[in-house]
C-alpha cells in the first residue's frame, strides 16, 4: 500500500512566505503519540545529500524502510534533482522537501513512522525537517541529528558516559529535544520529536534500533549510507 501525500503547501514557494508558513504549521504540531511502539511494523529512515557539478547543485534523497521486528531492509527508494533553493539556516525543509516527497511517493510499503537525519522540534520555530515533512507524510516522525543545533544561546549539557543516558534540552522551560548516548565511549546523538509522537517514545524506539555498528539507529544510518553511495554513483555518471 502506497503512502498518501498531503498537499500542505506548494513545494516551490517564494522565500518571503517561508516564515509565515512555519509559524502557521507550528500551531498544528502535536507531541502526543499517534501510534504505540507495539503497533509499528515498518519504519523509514530518510536522508538527503548534496554535491555540485559544473556550478550546478544537485541533491539525492534516500529512504530506507525496515521491518521493526526483524530489522531487515524491505525497501529502498531514491530521488535526485537539481537544487534551486539556497541553503538558509532555519529553512532547510523548503530545500529538501521536493526530493523527500518524490522519494516517498515511490514507496510500495507505507511506513508507520519516519525517522529523519536531522532535527524536528529542536529548531527556533520547532519546524525542522522532521516536523515540516510530517504534515505532507501524515505519519509520526522524529529527527536524529549527529550534531547540536544551538538555539537561544543554550549551553549544552552532556549525558553520562553510558548507553541509555540522556539529558533533555530545556529551552524557555520547554523540552526541545534530548541528548542521548546510545553507546558508552561514543558521541551522543540528538533526538527531537517531529510530529504525532512524544520524546519518551522517540527515545525508546531509537534505543531499540541501535546495534554495535553505529551510534545511529539503523534506519537513519542506512539512509545516510545510501545517500553517500548514490551520490558517488551519480557523480560518476554525470562526470
């Protein structure tokens, strides 16, 4: 069964409207679980990578779907295209959404949950890519970032050096995300809700998807590897 993509707003839209769109969608964010971990069958990892050829910027999105119970990969889709939207901090979604939506439309299995290589609620307006994309995908989402996005000059506190330890990122008396150490003696990752999920559930699911190969949960790690592999192949094709 294919996923139904909702037409939330045009994917190509004037930059002067970006902030207003984010503020409008922000009011619709729900950090209440739309699904429980026991209901999840398929989980998707999403990542986007970029490169430049002859002065033209290109991007590739990879989506890896795994079976939550067995952790086996059941599907991979990809999309690629020229990137017309410049990188502007805080507005990454407008740059990545066209490729993400195109790759999602190719899925033949409808994931119950999407995990993004990036942030969600951990964003100045709570509208990181994991949150913004959720309105199009109409599925629970959350973000896994490898580095910290500093907000409101918040000083980062690190968790203890043991697997499963975490520290909440509390800004303006609100939890924006969580610093989670998935393995001892490795750098932590940054978990943030996207939409239709709470931070405790996002953390639990993340921990269930960690193996000895990486500090990253399996779907995100595989999506990251896929974008890098596809980028290499596409570079060779275009060169």
